[in-house]
C-alpha cells in the first residue's frame, strides 16, 4: 500500500520562534503558525476558521528562522507530519501532531522585516531554506 506524508502550509506566526538546542548541540526551533480558511455556510454567512499548527525546524534552518522571523510574519512551509508522544510533569500521556519543516519561505514584504545585513545572501523573503537533517525530536 502506498503512503504519502507531505504538508504545504501558508500562515502567520502567532508568536516569536522558540530556539533551543539538543544535548548534542543541534539547533531546533518551534514556530506556531495560524492558517485561515474562509468559507460560506449553507445560509450564506461568511465565516473564517483558524487552524493553529506547530512547525519544527532543525539545524541551519532552525537558526535562520529564529534570526529572521517574528510574530505576525507570513511563511510558506513544506514538510511532513509527525506524531510525538511523551509524559507530562504529572505523569499523563500526551500526544501531538506537528509539521517537521523541510523548507520555509518567508513571505512578508521586506519593508515589514527587521533590517539585517545579508551581505551577498539573497533576499530573505524570496529564499527557500532547506533542512538537511530530518531527525526525530529528542526528549
């Protein structure tokens, strides 16, 4: 049986990226993205539904996202879904589904991004950054 695990998501960050490092020193950043869906009900009422998604970036991609993104910025994310289980501080079993980003493209206009000196680097909002590591999150 064939399977396919691919996610494409466009949305806005609901808070600043959260950068941390594994005990082995690898960077991991979590992004909280809100994606909207506009639709019309059967009665003709316009509605907007928002889905909040956790996106995880690794290595160089994690550091770049942490450096250039902030709350309110628009992003295009390409990645895969991953389910993760753990026990919280009270011993309850918890489960989450998150997107493991393979590519992140910054969509906010340059005028809305903080000024950074990129030297000979391409413009941030037009650049795709690839995550070269696809490692499971370490607890």
